[in-house]
C-alpha cells in the first residue's frame, strides 16, 4: 500500500468510518402511510422488497419496470398507470433502495437481476418485457443474459450498462477503505449534484424540495452500505461483449440532452444490442420518464403491440388444425 492509501486507511480507521448493513425482518415490514393499496412487500432472496403491482392479468404481455441507482419505484409514476390500463405492470424498489430492505449480502447488477427473476417467478409472469432506466438498464440486460428465454423483450431508457460509463468516483469507490471514506463523507453532496444534472428542464424538476427528498432516501439504515456495494458490483465488461447474443425484441430510448450518461453512450450501446431500435428524445435529459412521459408510453406500447401480435399469431398457428387433418 502506498503512503497516500495508508494515510486514508489510518484516517478512516480513526474516524470509525464503517458502513453498516440494514436489518432483515422476519416478517414483512409495514408499508408507510400514504402508500397505495397496489403496493406490498415480497421476500426475494433474503430481503423484503416493495412491489407495486396492477394485478390484472389481461392475457397481454406483462411489464416489469426497474428503476435506477439511488432511486425507487415512484420514478415510474408518470408512466405506470397509463401502461397498466390494458396489461399487468409491476415495478419494485430494488433491494437497497426506496422502502426495500438493505441487508448484508450481494448487490450490483448480477444480484439485482436475480431479484428480478425471482419477482417474475413469484408473480407467475409469463414472458414479461423488462424495462430498465439508468442503472436499471444494466440490471435488466444482465437478467436477459442469465436467461434469455424467460423474457419477452427489453426496453432500455438512458441505460447505464457499459464499463465506459463508470465515472471516476465509482472507480475509486471500488478500492477498499477509500470507498467507505468517500461514501460516508461525500456521497450526499455528489448525489445532489448528479440530480441537478439529470434534467433538461432543471427549473421544473431540480428544485430544493425534490433534491432533499432524493437525498432523504439515503438516510435509511444500511443505505450507504447498499449504495457502495452496488457500485462495487458493477462489472459490465464481461456482460457487454455478450449483448449481441440476446436476440430479444429491444428498444433503446435516450434523452438528447442527457448529461449524466451522454447520447454518445446511447449510440454505443445501441450498436452492441443487436437489432435494437434506437429512439432519441429531443429537449430531454437523463429522465425521460418525467420529462417526456407520453413519448416513453408511445414507444413502449409500440413494442408491446408488436410482441402481442407476434405471440397471438404463434398461438393461432399451434391451435389451428393442419389442412386435411381430421377434426373432432
């Protein structure tokens, strides 16, 4: 260890800078006041995870919505109700975020992808389309790589899913001791700065109340532990060389004015996901779900319509007797 690293280690040790995991309850936690009746907790892999489920199986392709880093399922509030008008739509607070628990254990795209699979299995969702925003894009891509036959398609919104997108602060956070120091002393300020950068229309979305609420989600017991270990679980290199293998119906949506992960990254990702349709939304930053919700709804429904029609055609072919065959 060099002299600078030794100095940091000594400072961290002297200051008691240890990030602790949150507790794991034996029974489901109580939902907070004001939470809609569509919400409940499910235990997925040793963590109670909050789920919002429209609960109506219409026979059409269901959706699973996966939020971004340091976010929660409310990030889908402007699009989930409309998408749920004619199909089942499920969103979740990923472990470590929102109201979900932050227990000791694995975090990062691989661990969160296992939770997404467990959620789909527990709810009996048949070939759902996965929609991932920002960090959630890397999660759903990993879920698709782990079991491509399980899913009906992918929709990636300003996705964070390549090693080239890792900021220097995240790379430093992977260093033992240094990561604990950075997250325990600087994280709340950094996350506030990133929030301001996330929008094209900052005057509308990046106000003080919104930033305080965003930061408030990091104050739950175990939050910094989870946030740091999510970063340490980000290892996209082995995954991104396999994105071409997926062969799933896919759409990539990107805000033209995204300053968190710029449009060039979207074009690079689109070149990696073979056959993906690439949609660029003008006058939009990193969160099209808020700045351009109607455009997101339209693009999602267009892909879902194609998948529904393709599935219906396959079902007709399998149920229609061949010409000349006997009928009962």
